[in-house]
C-alpha cells in the first residue's frame, strides 16, 4: 500500500516566529537622518561610531563606518564559484584593503602606492592589514557552508584618524557588510584598539560566544597591565556590538513595515 506522504517534499518548521520578537531595544544610540546609527553616550568623543549598511547596491553586502574620524567602506561579493583546489572543502576569503589617496595628511599615489617625495613602497601595510583581518574573521565565518566558493572582501579607507582606530574600524565595517550579505556566522566580530604610550593593543572579540578571535599587541607591558587593558578592550567591544545590533534591528523593522505596506497596497 502506497503512502500518501510525498517523500520529495521538504516540510517547513512546525512553528514560525517573528524575528523581531527577539530584538532588544538598545537605548544607547539615536537615529541619524541618513539611516545609520550614531553612538552618543557610551564611547569617548574620539571613538564615536556611525554605522550604515546596504549603500553599495551592486555588492552582495556593504557597509559604511565612522569610528572617531576614521571613515571606511566595505563591499562583499560572493560567495561565488571558484576553481581553486584549495576551496574544495570550504570557502576561501580574498581580502583587499586600499588607502584612498586623500586618506592621510600626506597624499598617497594610487598607482605606485607610495607617499609623495618617497621612493619606498608602502603596500606592506595593506598586506599586513589584510592578514590581520583574515585572522579575525576565520573563527566566525561558517566556511564549510560554502564549498568550492570564494568571498571577496573589498575595503576602502577613505580617511584614517589614528593608528588605534584603523583595524577596529576595518573589522567593524567588515562584520556589518558580512551580515548585510547574509553570510552565515557563528557570531559577530568586533574589535577595539588601545594606545598605551608607545604600546598598541587590539582585541578582536565575539560577544555572544565570549571568545577572543585574535589579539594583536605591539609593545611591552607586564602581565597584570596586559590583563587590565584586555578587559577594557572587551568592555568597549560589547558597546560596539550593541551598535551593530541596533543597525540590524532597525533594518529589520523598516523592511517589516515596508512589506506590510506593500501587502496593504
């Protein structure tokens, strides 16, 4: 006797939930006029953050971030097919970071990637930033979900305020762009850098998992001092994480309202 069940049909979940019911109102920010979110209470004046997403329509995901006076855009293309043998079992990341010619007080030659009145190539900094960014992102992206694929991450540094904000802003912008591109993540990654005298400490942190994805330190500190400053970075990472959540929640609410208006019309 044949069963009436169609084995080729994949049934949906037994229950459906509105994702907005899990959203938490985060009163740490106020809305700006250009559909972004600017933190007004929890960070210092030189660390004020502005986040906006979906600005580059041709990309799968994009973001624009201001951290202090540092301004960065990020575009995500993919996942798309690649023939590289290395991508057989998991997805590959291809990162590109470029400084705009006007991003620093001394103009950068966009063709030779050198400073004016200088004969030394300066592309090593961009390569180092790409390597650090990939180290931050690899623990959080579900690469095995996209076999034989590649994700292109293109970052343009429009303006650099100081060294302490640069990597933090790059990681923040990339995380928002990955979310906008609907790339599956274990958790969002946020980063915070602290400049202590001549020492530079950067902590990349996943708040929901309570795990440090990577840590970069250049300088000399005692163990107790390092623990103290790492804890401070983690506290600031939680604040930046709330700013990301606010952007995503507001975007969901706007899309939900637009869909309801479309159905009414």
